[in-house]
C-alpha cells in the first residue's frame, strides 16, 4: 500500500508571522495560555478537575500544555484520538463517547493494558459491555466505564435510571476487567444557547437528572466516583451545581465565532480568540478581493469565518477561495498580502489542517502536528 | 519538529465492505469507471480534451485512472496539489487558479523544470507575471500561462480585454520562461444552477465573453491555443459551444447530492453516485440512531449528507456524530451495523479523509491515499 504523501509545514520556529505559507492554522500563544489559565483557575476554585477535550484541537503538544497547566487528563471522542494522544505521553484519557465495534474495543483495551494508563469509555447500552469486558480480559487490561445519561441533548445516553442500573450490573459482573467510574452527563447543545439564562436553566435540569441517576445507582450499591460534563459555553453552571466532579471544556483554549456569539455569563472569564487562519490575497478588484483559503481551510457548519479586520466582510467560500468585500472606510488589500480570519467553529476547522503554527507577537514559536484525519476512527 | 502521527487505513484489499473500520470514505469502482467512461466519451465525441480536476478527489491513483481513460492531463487549485500529483507520475498539470506568493511560484517553477513536465498556471493581474518569470528563469523552467477571464462567477479573472492584453504583453516579454497558452474561462457558479436552461444561458454568455477576449488577443498577435473551463454541471454546454478546447470536470467521477439536485440536462450522461461514507451505529433508541461520523467526516457547506437507505433521514451532525431518524416503514438499525451515506459536496468531503476505500460489489479492491491537508498550500 502506498504511503501517505507528505507536504512540508507552513512555517518554522523563528519565522516572521507575515511570511508563513498559507492557508495556515495559527494559534496566538499568549491568548491560548491566558484562556487555559483562566478556566483552570475557575474550575480549581470551584473544586472541579479539568478534563480538557482533545477533540477541539487534536494536538498532542497542546494537550501536554493543558496537563502542565493543571488538567487532570483529557477526553476525546474516538479511539484513534486516544491512541494519538497516548503516543505523545498523555496517560489519563476518557473516550467521552460510545464505542461498539469489536476491533475498536480491542484497540481501546490494548491502550488500557499499557503501563500507567488510565482509560475510560462511555456506554449507553448493555450490549457492548460484554464485548468490552472480553477485549479487556484478553489483554489483561482494565477499562473504566462512564454510563452516559441523556441530560437534554437527545443524542446518545440512557433516558431512564433502570437502563443505567442494567448497565451497571453488567459492568459489576465484568470486574475486574471493567469498573464503573461514574456518569457522563454532557449537554452539548446547551453550550450554544445564546442567553446565559437559557444555559443556566438547561444545566440546572441536567444537574437534577444527574442527581436522580446517581441516587438510583448508589441506592443499588454502585459507587459513582466521577460525574463528567460541562463545556466552554456552560461551565460556570456545572461548576456551581455541586454535582459534577470534572469539566470537559475544549474550545476554551482556542475559541471561535460561535462561542463568541453567546451572550456572556458574568461568572465566566473573558476568553480571547486564540485560533486563526492566515490567508493570502491572490486576486483583487475594486469590489472585492479573493483569498487562498476556502472550504478546505474553514469548517462552515456554524457559519462563515470572519476577517479579523472588521472593515472587511467574507461574502462566501468555495473549495479553495474566500471572496471578501470592503465596508466603508476599509483599507485596500494588496496582492500577496497576508490576512487573518477567525473560524466559525474551531473543532472541525482544526481538523482541516496538518499543523498548528503557534506564535507570540509576530514570531512563530513552534509548529505542532495535528492528529491525522484517520483519528476519527 | 515532530513527525505527523500515523493512523492505519480503514481497510485492506480483499476485506468485505461491511467489516471496514469507520468512518471511511468509500468509492464504488463500477460507478466511478462508468462515470469516467461516459463523460470522456462525450467530450471526445465533441472534439474536446478532458482535463480532469484533481481538486475533487486529491487522489493520485484516481488521477492515473482518469489519464488511462483518456484524460489529457489534470487541473488542480494549488501548487501543493500539483506537487502531490506530480510525485505520483502525472505530467500535464494546470493550476487553474492564481498563484502570487514568491515561495509558491518558486515551487511551481521547480516542478516545471523537471524533465517531461507540462505545467501551466492562471494569471489575472500583471503583477505576478514578472515574479513567475524570474522564478522560471532562475530554475531554467518554462511555465505556460492561462489568462483567467471572469465569465460570470465574479471571483477571480480579468473583466476587460484591455487587462488581458496588458498581461499578454508581459508574458510575451518574459519568453522563453513564460508562454501564453490560452484562456481560463470557468463559470463555477453555473455548475450548480438547477435548471438546464439557466446553465445553458450562463454558458452561452461565458462563450461570448471568451470569444471576445480571444479575438482581442489574436488581433494583437497573441496565439490562443487552449480555452479551458466547464465542469460536471455544465459541460454539455461547453462541449457544444465551439469555444472551449478542454473540459475541467472533477466531480463527475465521484458525484454528490448537490450535483444530483441539478435538474438533468437531456444531453448529459446519467452519472452514478460513486462516492460514499460508511459509518457505524453506536447508539440507538426508538426515535433515532446515532452514527460515528459527523462534521469531521462530511462537509456540510452544500447541506447535510443523506442516508443511502431512503427510509432514514439525517437530522443533524455534530463533530463526531450523525443523528438519523426513521421514516414510516424503516427497518430498525442494529448496534454496530454499517450504513452508507451520500455526501452533500464531494470535494471538501474527500478532503476530510486520509484514504479512499475503493470497492466493487462487496469487496475492497484497493485503498488509495488522499493528498494531505497541506496540499491546500
């Protein structure tokens, strides 16, 4: 089978930012460090651990920085991501998602069998529990299990405590290959409710659901050591609820237009736009300019990117182009000029790039690989 | 600098299709071969060459098949794509886009300097012409130039013949490093006009613009050997116009929901859905099922993907999930079941995957690498 071809990174440490090759995903390290410090401090003050979500950046170097800044571990959505982060030295990983295929469960067990690893996965159905237990037994591994409960998103997760009890009984029967660690109680859609009151209401409801499930499981003799959930949009609510033990924020380190469109929660730290995409002007007219970054540089599920210069507006994207138009008073763009844009949604935008160009001020400090696209498996 | 991490491909030749790891990009080779044969036959019958657009699939193996099926060369949007295809043995490549950065022009010249290469690029501004000529002179290379004219898309391209004449004069002055090959006359938005009459009107207008530019340039003594344009949505119009010499179709080999939403042109061959994404059911309820493929497996700029089973509807995607719901009469989905989906837009969907799993019937025939994400540079 042919090897994957290689393309050189867009920059090297020490390069001036305005000389890098484009399109390039760039990260303002001062902003990123400030975001990480601010959220971690607030979580710690509230007595919660941070489990930084690696799906947002898929960047092992950035995960190691979050761990160095006090995160107790990371979470990911896929076994491939877990493998990628583990290869870089991350030891405490929760796959905050359901894994059901036999080959993937075997890979997860193999990861958990490595010395010093603390691996957990979510379950919302009794069926895969026995397969996971068999995979662990075959490899002498133990995987912790979080029972996912649907706290309002309507996606994965059990709906009734009876289902959780049935799953917990299967997990208990599979000891020591499996161990029930606790509950996954993440309300993904609430992250993007615009009003802080709406977010507070949704998380209050999620908290009462989580309490009800915890009580049912504890009454049946199961220990619930951890309740995990919360994210960049809602975490002040989870932090104050007295139910969650750890926060799964991810976007906070990067930020995007969608999170910035949320009305601010006065209890939340102000997070800075750390992630950007650098592009180059390749064509220009009086009416518009064309950039060399399009749908293969920006995810548009949460809307178009925005020019960081507020006097230029993104009119539209095609595969490899952005058409941008000047507003009243805009400075003209020159051919070959570099411009910065903010992405609509950080997670799938990072996933369009092989490298994160990390910079401070006007200089590139480091160039970090992003996990390959196959990490979705 | 760290290496890019590696993730194993989702399948191997000989695997049964319903055992491959997911999410996986899959290609029905019977459908793909039929599409390639049908469009190439129609172009040949009309006296036009096919310049298959590599941006659609970014897959060198597939480009080689298109060349074996009679394409005279390929086009791409980026120098990084040109390098990737050239490494696999493609010798005739048009970068159907503007390239202005000095480092990129040097890479393009280096490609053109290799033995046996026939390289062209688009220009819509006099300014980069001298930089391109200098890069070619420095490397003993010749690059052909296509002057891009705006035939209705309103993106790149010159608007007036006077601009084309100024560019042509600069190109002529840079001989032998540069040579004017002809005109890039591509109407991208017309590909997606739903009615065949709308598409015919747009391309008739594009043809008259192209004729006007050709006449002005020929009157001034410039030879216009090639006029390139057309695509999967509009090519019967370009084929019949007597202006274009080659067709830049790309999506025809793969197909997607957006092209299928066009009302059929009775002159066009019926193209089959060759591209798909295979996903696995990871959670299920009476109301819905959840798949392991989301925004990192499907581009949604042209709408959500569709379940190939018409009795299931995609309700929404998040980063790593699709929520699908049954319509009246739908067969239940089992946990761990594989399901196939059709992408909304093929080009940026392919770009989310490292490998194309090429299959016939129920067996994997080959697994082909896709150019890395950095090919956008």
